[in-house]
């Protein structure tokens, strides 16, 4: 249609509109392909060397389109690759922080919650347990607000690990119990498995003391 407008209708501006539409489609496609690659990695397959490039391509296209929500989401996934796939904490943190900033401006609470979760993980790994707790608690709040219950349960597991690291065994058990109840109610079987694994780790840690 836009081609016809430009060629037959003489509307040259239609070409610009067409290019923007195609860039938006390409950005969405790159983001979707990158997420599929990450899901395969989490399922145990070998990391896709193109995963980061897909997310960075999506972020660049969204940026050119002045789509802050899209750019923030794509940057989150790029940060996730650095942190989870490549173990590059120093590279991940500034990307996750920028993702959070853009998502906050765009009002994208879900992406904000994701960025905060993984910033909390970075704080935890750096031994800054108080800061890690703050990030995860804020992520939980946002996830409850948008109704993302499997994500709430996942964050409660993270908070249980922090409580255990602080020596609060009973609090950790209570957080895991709540996480399990929420995950079961949401039908989040994967998260329920994580709850079981975290409980086993907590119990084995107590047994070794």
C-alpha cells in the first residue's frame, strides 16, 4: 500500500513511513528470535553466539524509532545475556541500569521488575545483601502490581537465598513456602521446581553446620 502511494500516488513521504514500519517489524523479530535463543539456552542447549547481537540489533532499531519501551526491553535481554549466559557481571550492570531507566520513563513496570531482579542478583553476587534485598523487594512489588505471579514467586526464592545468607533460616523457609503456594496457584511448574531445589539447598546447608 505504501509502495503504491509512493510510486503511483507521488507521495514520497510514504517511503519514510514504510521504512519505519519495516524497522519496527525487524526490531520485534530480532527481539523474539533472541528470546527463543535464550529459552533454548535455559533448557540446556548450547548458547547461541548470535543471541546478544539479536538483542543489540533490536535495541538499536528501537532507539532509532524513539521507542523507549522497546529499547528498554531489548537492553534488559542484552544485559541478561552478559549476566546469565556469559557470566559478565561488570558488563551486565550498566546495561541493566539503562534498561531500568528507559522502562521507568516508558512506564513499563514489567521490564522494570526484570531489570531490578537481575540488578539484585548482581548485588547478591557482589556480597551486598542489603542492596540485593532492596532491589528484589521492589521487583516483587512491581510484579504484584502487574499481576505477574510466577515472577513474584521467582523473586521470593531469591529473597529466601538472601535471608539464608544473612542467617535467617526461618524467614527463608517462610519465603519459600509463600513462593511455592503462589507458583502452584499460578500453575508455574518450573518455578515450583526451583522452590524445591532451593529448599533442598537450605536444608543441606543447615545439616552441614
